[in-house]
């Protein structure tokens, strides 16, 4: 059996689905690995590095044609989707909410599609959890980038000339990205506040040294899968009032709140930004889904009365090597679960919750 992967559109995506050290693991299962020419040269990884570990370098057409399973970061281009054949398998972050039509068309050709962002939040799937591995890096990088734009020192400094106060950071959304943002900001000496609709996050935030902002009369708005639910209008109003007062004293805001498959909730409205001090920074990790800030624009830095609002579409393009290493391991663990080594075939066992939940039907 052959697994293959072709180059991504580098204008949009720098990460890769297979790294040289993971090639060895696929080979140990008895799988052959085909990669398109110059697969990861943009990361400083030559084709020779892959060939040394046992991969075969082919053209894009040869890779797609020969592979039983094609492993990608994102969905293939329309041109390459048309090259897929009956009974092939496509695995990646396929974004079925936005690509439903494309995926429906290729599944009619009996092509099996698995979208890894749909993995269930169960213990057995933790080693495959691409949302956690990638969000962890995103939370870290958002803090580093926002601190770079902030024109004051972050930790408190006591000098003979006087004391510099520590920067105050607010993290909106205390999921994986938010918790890593809290930990990173705290390590760098900031005073950190956080808010989330899931009350279960309070203990996690406080364990990292952050102060959890609790909306009066709030309840735990969490799905069975561990994601945030949409809030009521009454809750939103109470949250707005709390945030508006808090933002008057905040230097840096890291926005991470997302609802799977839906537009990101607008949490930081323009009138809230108006009360922030000039020189403050808002880094919006939800930019690709509309943003948590009302003024966020994808891949732009907006200046609103001295407050910088940063909206990066794909922050992990700034950490592509680390992100690829983690994603490739997540992908291998998923394929290892899908592959029946004894029978040298991919076993689409829909009674397996991992396979069933990620399978686009």
C-alpha cells in the first residue's frame, strides 16, 4: 500500500503532512511513501532527506495516481481533486463546513474523505488531536508577536530611575490556545486575566497564574465534546459590560474564541476598543473565521485611535517546522489506527468512533 502527499499552495500554507522522521514510521508499518518533487524544500528539508529515510520522490500526477491514501494539510486544489480515483482515501484538515460541495462531489466517486479537525475529544484520539497540537503553538506565537508590537516592557522592572509596571494581558477564550497564551504571557512577567463561557476553564486558568473573569450568574456553556456553546443575548450583555470595564486597564488582548463550523463570535466591539489606552494591542487568532474583534481584518493590522488590531489568517505559517513536526505525528497516529497491517489494507471500520466521526459522509 502506498501513501502520498503533494506540495501545498505555499502562498497559503507552509506546513507539510509528512516529515522525514515520520517516513521511517510509515515504512515500519510496511507502507510505501510517495512525495511530490521539492515537497518541503521551503522548510530547508531537501528531497534527499526524504529519500534517505525511504520515501520516493515523484511528480504530482504520479503521486496522486499511485497512492492508496493521500495525506495533506489542507484540501487539494480543484485541479488535483479531479485527479482522484475511485477507492482512494484523502486525509487532512478538509474544512467540511466550507468545502461541503467539493467533498460531496468526490465522495460520489467512492473516495473516502477524513477530516482531522472532526476528531472526537476522547482519550484514544489524543495522540491524533491536531486542533490541540496546532492551537498550542498558535497561543504561544500570538503572545510573542503581540509583545513584539507592544512598545513597552512586559515584566515589572524596578530601577533607580523608577518602577516600570508589568503589562496587563487579557486572554479571551481559555481553550488550548488560550491556556498556552496565558502560560506564555505569565512566564514573560505579565499580569494575566482570562475569560471563557466554560466555567470548567476557571480552575485551569488559575492553575497557570491567571485571574478568571466571571460573568455574574454565568453557567457552564460547554458541549459534550468540550467546545464552547453559543451564548444567550443576556449573557452576551453581561459579558460586554464586564469586558468594557476590564479593557480600560488592559495593554494586550489575545482573542482565541471559536465555535466549530460557525463564524467566530464578536466579543470585542468597537466601543470597547475605544476605551482602551493608545498603544494597546489586540491579537485576534479567530481572524480566519471573522474575528472576535469587530474591527479585525484578515492578514491586516488595523490602527484604531492608537490601538493595533492584528488579524493573522494562518499564524502557524510563522512556525511551520514545529507545526509540521506535530501535525505529521498526529497524522501518523491516525493512519496507524486506520491501517490494518495484518491484511495490508485500510480498514474503514465505522464502528470505530475515531473513523466514524472524521469520515465525511
